[in-house]
């Protein structure tokens, strides 16, 4: 299964953050969450509050999302 994940990231100054989108292949939402919380830049202090979205997507959406990220569109 394929997922679109939006996580809150930090390290841009005290109290400041931004959201980052990842496209992750995983067996179920919990395994994807486990992967997502270890991604670079994800806020570690309140990990579960850092999760903004975990949404199952199609394989085509996954591929196009990865292509967009490679081209720097996100």
C-alpha cells in the first residue's frame, strides 16, 4: 500500500516549524507512522502531535508524488 504523509518539521528557530510531505510505501498506517517519525527534521518532542496526515493513495499518486518531489515542486 502507498501513503501520503504530512509531518510537522522543526529546526528553523524557537517555536517555528513547517510541514513536509513524504510518500511512503508500507503495509499499514502504523508501520508508515513508525517510518515517518524517524524521518529527518520531524519534530521529536511531541511526535504524535507532529502527524498532520497519513492517507492511503494509489500507486499512480505515489509515483507522481515522488516525481514532483524529485523536481522540487513540494
